[in-house]
C-alpha cells in the first residue's frame, strides 16, 4: 500500500497530521507523506486520514 498527498488539492487543514502524525507532516502550507510505502500498523490510520481529508487529497494505491 502506497500513499501520497496531491499538493494541488491539499488545503492545509492538518487533519491528516492530527490523525496519523507517523505518516503525515506539514511542509509549509501543505501536507506531505513521510513514507511512500505504508507500514502494516499504519494502514488503518492512513485510510482514516484519507477518508477524513476534506479535499480528498490523500491518494492511496493498494
Ligand atoms: S487532511 Fe487533506 S487537506 Fe488536510 S492537510 Fe491533510 S492532505 Fe491536506
């Protein structure tokens, strides 16, 4: 499972960072993923972050 943030869509509200700081961090006004490959133990939080993102900017590839 891979994850990335579409920075053109991200509105920078930091929801993903709140939900899963192990995987997401802010880079200025937008979020970035800290890892491309999602570790097993973070998959559920990653999906939750993607579902909670108001801009649908978190792209998951299974
Ligand atoms: S939840 Fe979505 S819009 Fe908000 S900072 Fe994260 S990627 Fe950007």
